[in-house]
């Protein structure tokens, strides 16, 4: 069954936040780096302490500014310039993949061609490439689309969400 939907500017910003959400592996790496910098700030020489504290402060500032201020502003700007995202989309769940339809394109993504997927309470992102994703709002369930079956098939054929 096909379900039709539109992506609003707010949807686009929220999916961008999901896109940049850190994975467990990334969190582990950042935490290890922060621990090393903290150890250097405590036990290092005066110059090393200053550099470690600067690195910690700079990393925190860049992370907060990037994630909560710059990324949403850039996502809104991209949405306004990306005219095709304003059009109506349709999604259809198939045995061997998922089909996306828009006024400009009609394409089928086969399960074994997908790289990964992720989700939150409102969206599913399906990645045919590491940095390119298709958005499926979970609200399509009101249009008769079986979101839980899509999640089950993604888990079965692609793996756990990242």
C-alpha cells in the first residue's frame, strides 16, 4: 500500500538532528578523547594543561554551537533552497525493498543495497549511501502504511538501526 506525505521545514530540521545524532561508537571515541584531555589537564605540565583545557572547552563550544545553533539554521536554509523536498512523496513497502515516488522520480531501493537506517519516535531514515537518506515520517501510519512492518524488514535485511 502506498502512503503519501510531505516533508515540512520542521520535519527537515528534525531529521537533520537525527542524521547528526552520535552513534555509540562515536560517543565512545569522544568520551575516550575527553578522558585523555582531562588526564592531561590534571597531570600535564603547565603548557600541556592549558592546551588540554583549551581543547576541552573548544570541543564543547563547537559541539553545542554546531548541533544546536548552526545545524538547524543550515537545515532551514537548505530546505528553502531544495525545491524538490517541498513536493508530495509516496512510499510503498515491497517484498524486496521499498519504493519512493515523487513527481520527479520513481525509485526502488532493494534491501541488500541499503547501507544503514535509523529512527526516532517520528521518523525513519533509510540510507542508500552513508550520507544520503530518504525520510519516512512515522505519521504515514495514518494513511494505512505499515510502519512496524517496514521496521521489521529493515532490521531483518539491513540490521539494527544505528
